[in-house]
């Protein structure tokens, strides 16, 4: 204890070392505060600093009458206040110059943004794969209260190799979601997404290896994800659907049984049933708590049978979603997938979800209705994929409200546009919250500002 106290004392003393540019401004701030206190005494006649104030008061009485003394007191208060503010401002500036010399002009914006993002809605996003990370990139601009619950049934590529060789849960989808929510430099993201092209590490992602190493050091996959998230300053949290080792299995229409996510997604047969082995796996308590406290729960986008439904096969998750007071949104995929959803319309996706998650699993469906460029469409047709038909009338006949629009990015791949999709979802949440809750003044201000952003963004 004595050693710790000495170390703390030494650390405090270091602030007085020369060259930091802090001491002078602290002294100036103190002088300004004292001057303001003396001015207050001259105005109201109550002493705070004893002998010092008495001395100033006697000197002032020798030259000025009582009325003038009060005016001088007010002048002292004003000057002291200005000096104090100047000292504090320059003290903070000296510290930020040392800590973040290249980005000091962004500090106020960062603090303001973080303060406001903490007031954002509590959102739980459930899924996996590329689709989930695309949505997360858009949502983090509006709130930091995000929980991503990610499937851990991947058995292909780098994740599958690490799973087989080290016995850890597959880190690939987790890594993508952490990076999607990260508040870090582009170079850091490139580093963790870097994939080795040769040698014994060929095909491995650096981020996957990092998570594997953290798991080995800490002895716990969940804790490794939390520490990985801290390194990248993640807005929110990323949680595996379960910490138990599971295998995704499927029964096909012809009676064949297939094991493993990669084998299921590349099988061209129609899926009759999908399940986990073992079946009775448990979710994390943090996941269930996040679902209970959420303002909105979002399923998808992502591969229906291999990214979204596996989360609904984890015990208690679908039940907690049904019971939650949050609004429940399903983001329908833009394209079908050979081996999973060939020939599926938007309503077919929803019917399958309700089959596994229960009738009250979804309240809103976000469906893309914009046309896909012919050149891009033809390339997907060669891969056995086609645009998902937006049969909104069928969906609404099921008691589910539809939200339609242009939600796809305009590039070589047909994917959701993260910003358009996030703005649509935030607008939905905004309308839902205003119609169902009484807001605090600060929350009302926050949401008013955010609504302006949502409306005026292109």
C-alpha cells in the first residue's frame, strides 16, 4: 500500500516537471480564480480568503468610496473569470498537444459526437457474414449503443482452419463486425483485414490470428473479443451467439443430411430443416440482457440459413426476441443464394424465419424495390442468383409492415448500402419511439438533431 501511494505521489509530481507547458497555465488559472474571489468579496462584503482580501479592501477604501469599490469588484470578477478561462483553455491545449498533436482540432468534435452517440437508441443486430457488417457500419454513425449477436458456426476458410487446429470458435464473422463498429484509422483496419497470400499462413487473416492469440493468452474466447474490441475503440459490443462449439447441420428435401456451414451453402439441394449439433446450446447472458433492454432488434441482412437462423437455434434467443418490447425489424436480402434460397421471394424469407423464431418475431420488413443494373444481374445469374422479388402485399397479409425503397449500393456487387439502410432504420426507430414514449428534454433535442441529419442526407 505504501509503495502504491508513493507511486501515485510520484505520478502527481511529474506534472510539475519542466517542459510540459502546464505549470504556467495552472498558476495563471489559480491567479484568475483568486482575483474573482477578491472581486466577489468587494461586491458582497463576505470574506473567503481572509487576510489577502482584507488587505485589498483596505487599499481600495483609501482611494475609492463604497460605490466605486463595488464597481472595481465587478471588474475584478470579470478579469479573473477571463484569466481563469484562458488558463484552463491553454492547460487543456498543452495536454492535447502532447497526446494528439496531429488531431487536436478534432478533439471537440470527437467529444461532442461521443456524448451524443451515447444517447442514441439501444439496437441489437442479429446475424453474420458480410451483410451484418455492412449494416453496422451505417448504424454506428447514429448510436454507440449497439450489440451485434453473431453466429459462430462457420467452418470454412481461415476460420475453419483455426477452429479445427486450435479448437477455438470461428473468429471470421466476429472480426468483420468488430472492424465495422471500430473507431480506428484506416491503416489499422487494413492490418486486421490483411490476408496472407503465401507460405504456411496463406489464406489466414491477421485479425483471425490476433483473436486466436488473444484467446490462447486469456483462455477465453469471449474475453478475447472484448479485449480486441477495446484495441479498436468499438462503438458498442460484439457477442458470439454462444460460446459452445456447435456444428450447423441440414436435412435436405431428398432426405440427405449435410454437416457444416460451408457444405450447406455450397449444396444446390433444397433445405428442409436446419439445426445445430448439439441442439441445446446456451446464449450469453449479455445477449439476453441486450435484447430485453433494446429499443430495436434487427435480423439480417445475411444468408438466411447459415447466418441468421443459426442464432435463432440458440436457446432462449427467439423467445426473448418475441417477449421484448422493442420494435422488430427484418432486413430482406437483395439477392437469392444458390444452395439456400433459390427462387425465394421476400415473403418466403419471412415465412422461414417465422417457422424457426415464432409468429411475433418480426413487425417490420425492409425490402429493396429498386432495379438492379442488367450487366450486374447477368453476372449473378451465371452464379445461380437472382433479385429477390419484393412481394410486399403478401408480406402485409401476414400482419407485417413493409418499408420499401432503394437500399442497394451502386457498384459491381449487389449489396445493401450501409448509409441508406441505416438512415431508413433510424427513421423507423425515431417514429416508433416518438409514438410510444415520453422523451426527456435532452433526448428530444438529440433526436430532433438526428432527424434533421437523416432527412437532409443524400
